[in-house]
């Protein structure tokens, strides 16, 4: 049985074709896995961006609320200082009146 060179070349090409098909099949599976991972990564990125935007809005709300509360607290502090100052002045005046009474006797 004599094998012609064209049959040897054909068999060699068939083997190469089978190897190429197997390689491309594996490559296709890997590309699908990468694409699937990329899609889930894009979804996670969108969720992260949404969460960041919500956090920034919340921080803005906290800043404005703290500013309002700070202003109200400052008003209360100013009122308390003014009241304290008036009380001190009143007690000094009462103290002077008491001294005057003692001196008049």
C-alpha cells in the first residue's frame, strides 16, 4: 500500500484544521466568560456610581443641616451671653444699691 504525498498533505491539513477548531472553540468560551464578567462589572460600576451620587447628596444635606443647626446654636449662645451680661450688670447695680443703703445709716 502506497500512500501518495497528496494524501499525507490532506491528513496533515485535517489535523491542523481540527487543532485550529479546538483552539478557537476554547478561545470562544474564554471570550464569552470575559464578556459575561465585563457585563457584570459594568452593572457593578453603575450601582457604585449611583451609590456615590446618593452619598454626595446625603453629604450635601448634612452640610446644610449642620450649617442651619450651627446658626441656631450660635443665636442661642449669643442670647445666653447677653442674658448673662445683663444679669451681671444687674447684680453689680444691686450690690451698689446695697452699699449705698448701708452707708446711709
